[in-house]
C-alpha cells in the first residue's frame, strides 16, 4: 500500500532551523514590532545610515568622488585616494585592516554590525518591513494578518517596495559608476544605454527577491559573516542573552508571588518579535543577529508587570556564569596590535605613493644605439597615471646618473584627470661618461608649472661593453 510521502519520511530528531517546518516547508515569519529604547536608537542609526549611503556618492574630496568603485577600469577611489591596479599591496593592506577591524569589533561588541549597521538588516527592518506593515496592517500584533490581505493592498505593497528597490539599486549602482554617469543614463533613458539599464533592472530584481522573499534567509543561510562570528566571539564578547538565573523556572505572574516561578512569564513575546524566529531563552544561537528586539519586547512585559527590566539583555557568557568582566583578553590585545601594524604599514606605503603613478619600461626593439659622436642612447616608455581628476602637465627628467640627460621625448606631457599616458623618452650618456657597464638611471616626472615631484622610477641603462670610440659605431 502506498503511504503519503509525509508519513513515509522519518521525522527529524530535533528542530533544524527556525524558519523550517518539520516537513521541510518554509516557516514564514511576520515578526511583531517592539518599539522599545533599543529600537528607537537603532531607528536613529538606520536613518543616519540611509542618509550617509544616499549622499556619499555625491560627496567629492579634492575633485574626486569620496567613493567610486570603478571595476571595469580597476580603479577604486576611497576618500580622496585612488587605488590603481598597481597598488595591490596598498589594497591588500587596506582590506586586511578592514578585516581586522571587523574581528576586533566582533570580539568586543559581538554582532553589533549585523544588528545595527548591516545594509540587509537596516533596509529590511527600517524600510521594507514598515512598507509591509503599512499595507498589511500587522504593526504591533505580529504574526500573519488576521484577515486575508486584499489584492489591492498586496499590489500597493509590491509597487511601493519596487520603487524603494529602484532607489536602493540606483544608490548601489552610483558607487560603481558615479552619480554623473548614472544621472546621464537616467536622463538618456533605457534604450540609449541598454547595458546599464539591464544592470539596474537586475539589481532591482535581486533586491525585490531579497527584501520581499528571501529576507532572514540571507542572514541564516548565506551570510558568511554570521558563521564566522561563532569563532570570532569568546566568552567575554557582548551578546544578547536571557538571564536564566532570574527568569527560571518560567511560570505565571501569580506564581512568582508564591516563590514558585522566576521572572519569565513564558509570554513568547521575545520569540514572536524575533526577525529570525529563534527563542533567545535557548541560549546563544547562530541565527541571532543581535537586533535587540527581544530585549525591547521583554522590557515591555517586565514594565507592565512592574518588574525590573533587562531579563533579556546585553551580556556575555562569562557574565551569565557570574564571572568578572575581562576586557583584556588574548583577542582584544592581539587584534588591536595587528591592526596597528597593518595600518602603520598602510600609511608608510601610502606616504610613498605619488600623485602620478610612474612606471618606466624599455622600448621594444634595440636596447641601445651609439651615435656618431660615441654617445650611448636608450629609449624608454614612461607610463604615467594621473591619480587626480584634474589634468596635469608634466615634464620628464633624468636625475641619475649626473651624466645622463633626456635628448628627445615628451618634455611637456598632458595627462588628463584619472587617465594614463605613455610617453617615449630618449636618454643619452655621453661618450666620455660611459664606463662600459649597465648603470641604473632614475627618471622623474615633475609638474611643468611648479616643478613639484609627482612620480619617479628607476631602470637599467644599457650600452656596449667597454668604452666607446668615436669611430666605432655600435648597435647590438
Ligand atoms: S518576553 Fe520575557 S517574559 Fe516573555 S517569554 Fe520572553 S523572556 Fe519570558
Ligand atoms: S534573539 Fe533577539 S537579538 Fe537575536 S535576532 Fe532574535 S530578536 Fe534579535
């Protein structure tokens, strides 16, 4: 006899995921909003972040965008400095510093990033869920709407969410293409720039998928940071925790007076408000994004019962166990030290970076020629990249050895802002100064107007072995 599939499957031994039913279906969450002290603070932070993320692409520092991640050109401008493809060391140090700063913040403050500043949380909790509550009216109750939502309300929610996604997608894109170019694309319309239009459409579609459908699954299933944090936290890191000693045994409010119950009245408000659907009373869990909604929910319950707040609160594993707070731990010492070393290295390398990235390579073909007068000449290609947005007029000079000089080439070179120019330059060493072995030469790129040094590079100058006689004309 054929049994239904649900009967033929073995039930799971334990609950697997907070967003998964026992039969594998998704458990849809409609978390109840808890407007407590932490929520108000998070909302302020969220609005500030909305403003910063929206305005930042418009901000310019020294004529350049504050942030522009030009992936096709492999140029990353961050707060006035442009990282070029040749700045691998600098970029690696910057990313390492960022990583260590994350590690340090996690060791000290737990998942503060997830709950307070991650764009996924901030946009979902303070833009898309409010839109949903506006149309579906579940504010303050939690759970699915009591009555089925009308098609008009659903359509209203989707349209407003779509417009919000369009705004977020365009903001996101502005970081990669710049506001000027994005503005031109918008004005010109989708058919003038189909590729750009497709990018905006794809990003908008992805955001619709994420903020209307995928939601908390992003944090629970896909985000690597969430998983990393379980190893980045220690017993003294800040976590959101339930005060078991105070709360247990759970029971009705009346039982507390009889000494038969703790402070937790098992009202489930901390569970129904949780955006990842977990029960914080079961201890620290990977799904907890430290959003503090359960703290606000429980504080409200305690307030109504006339009991002290913070039954659910910011704490640490050691604090929960009654151990004294330890600020000085291996990771809280190691991370700042490593961060200090990496930042020092970053600024040392940065201090040696110049406004015009200069690379000198040998001209293809003959490495040197000897003139009728016995002078030795090398032709080099000087590749100059202007890190600034403003154009520069530069001159190329040889500063070492003293006997070398530029005899032909581009003494005045125009480099447009943010562009690379390659200039062939001929360097000569006179017969009397040529000692018969390769010598290093230094080429400098200077501002044509005020002679400021903008960049330099070194290369070996080649010539014939031994001294050159005027009559003896050589080419290799
Ligand atoms: S909100 Fe507070 S009282 Fe209610 S179940 Fe959670 S911990 Fe217990
Ligand atoms: S357990 Fe509390 S802090 Fe953690 S995600 Fe749920 S509501 Fe937020």
